[in-house]
């Protein structure tokens, strides 16, 4: 079997395993994180209605912030998302790490959101 195909199958299984236990609702949406090599994206998703309630990414940060380390950018993205969530009237969320290890940039997003007042 092709190594890349096997890797994708294993990752998809990890994502499904995590998502089997996590479900976002209107007042407590799912905070989903996507990590690319260059950027990090986070969004609050209402799974009942299939809508994105708020979203933030490292591309929205200023030029100076984009020169900082990726983990610092991720923490700022978490804080930005928490700010948008408060504006939308959301105080709690369920964290969806999407099969990534709770480490590094993924952890920084969660910590940034917590510091900005979002309960995870």
C-alpha cells in the first residue's frame, strides 16, 4: 500500500475517533482547529444547524504579529476567536483538536481562547 495513502487513512481514523465524542450546539459550539505549515485556523461550529458562528486565522493578524513564532500567532488566533465569540454571545465551547496532538500550536489556540475568556 502506498505510504501516503496509509498515512491519510490513519489520520482520517484519528479525526473520526475524536469527532465521535465531540458535538457542538448553539450555546456551546465546537472550536475546530486546522493547522497548515504556514497558518493556523480556528472556527466555532454549530453542528445542529451546520453553521460556522465565528472564525479566525493567523492571516488576519497584523504584519508584526506574523513575524512572531507560530505558537505565539496561534495564541493570538485563540484570543481573536474568543473576542469574536463574546461579540456573538458565546461563552463556552467544546475543543476539537481534529486528530492533532494537544501540543504546540493546537494547545496555544486553546490557551489563548481561555485567557481571553472563552470557557473550554
